[in-house]
C-alpha cells in the first residue's frame, strides 16, 4: 500500500426486492427498491469527500456496501485497482484494516458488557497489533492521552454506559484509527452529540486523517459541517449522485435544482449573500421502481415533460464539477 492509495467505485447498485399488497387483499406484487442506483466516484489518499442528501437518499447504504456490511447487486469497488471481493477472499482482516467505519450512535458501536480496555485491546489482538497484552494496553493509553482522554487509566476500566456520547465517539474513532486504515467512513458521526462537543469530534477526525493521510468519506445531512471538513462533495438523491465537485464550488455555484434547494434551506452558507428559500413539496418518495425519468422530477420546481420521460445524462459543468439535469443552463 503506497501513499497514492486510491478507492474507485464503478457503477455501483444495491437493489432489493420487496413484496407489497396488490389490487386485492390476497395478492402481492414484487417491487424493486433502488437503494443505490449506479454510483461512481474516485477518492485519493488524504482526500475528504462529503456525501449529503435527505434521509433515505442512500448515503448509509453506500457506506455499508463499501465496508461489506452489504454486498452490491452490481458494480465494483477497487482499492488500488484490486477488487474488494478478491481482497475479502484472500484476507478478510486486511480488507477490514483498509476501510473502517465510524457509526452515528456510539452507544450502538460497542458491546456494553466489555470495558473500554477490552474493546480496544481485543481489536488490536485480532489484527495482530502488539506482541503482548501489556503492549496493547500501552498503545491504548498513549493513543487516549493524545486525543484528550486523560488520565487514560481512569477510562480503561469503565464501561460504555459510563461515558458520555462525545467520549465514546472519541473511543470509536480512536479504535478505527489504531488499525491505520487507508479509508475511513464517518456516517453522521456528530448528529447524536451535544452541540458543545461536535466541533471537538470534527477536529479530531481532521487531525487523525491529516496525520495518517487517510481518505475520509463524511456522510451527513448537515451542509455547514460537511462544508467545513470536506475537500469535495457529492449530492445524493434516491440512490443516485445528482451533483458533485469541489466543496466550495458546488456550494457557491450549484446547478442542480435539488442542490440549490438544499443550500437555500441551509442557514449561513454565506452570511453576505441573501438567498431566497426554495420550497419543494412533499416528503422524499420511497426508492421503489423509480423512473424512467428524473427521480427528483415530481418535487422539482423546474420540471417539464421531458423530466418524466428520460433520466438526464451527467454533464460537465467545469473541470471536476458534474451534474445530471436536463436544464442545467436554465435560471
């Protein structure tokens, strides 16, 4: 694994089959749930990519596919050109060390019966890090001191329920980074924490990623937080990427109507700019048998007949800025 380690996702799909009630109470009909519906992107070592969109857009399913908590219906995930499926077959633990995940709720991350010491030490032992138990405890103590859990000895013998959400999320991030992953996925890592500790957790993520040249996929519905931490951004809607590019460029020059809507409803992207709030009707539809047209069309303020007939092709707006809309040049 070199410094130029690359994650490449090509045409990734995750479809589920669901049975729903038919026209009468005795019949059922098969429907396709398109949780992830043809996603492609590339991420280099040290980059931070933000993934934003409403609940149900497929962000968390994408994270599960990358970490092999779910397996794709179609498409490929490559690490430095090597198939993730082949990596799993050859050495599952190596794959787990390559890509790690920090979950939304830190209290669901750990077995409540295990002490913090056991949680960290057992992970190190599983991956053959450290020669002895004492070595692993020493590694845990040193790492905890560096992230502000001091004195570390006071925390090692506690159990998850005895720590605050912020403290436990620090432990969660620390445990993943001790494995020195090349890629880290943070799925809404601060949404369940008090506002007072969110900035500390974000800074911890930034420092750990910067110091180890780890690439980070930061999943969130919070545009301001994503803007603060990300180099580039992808906007998802019902399993598809509708716009992507460098973070500042996308947020200051959005072209897709969905991106414009999200930004217009987000306070203080630019305090000097007065932006009219764009309203869209209804809740996000379920990702069942969408299409053939644009998935956003039923809620879009720019919709026309073609939007319901054809899904728009991805267009290049500027270098490394892409979007999928029939009327990108419309105002």
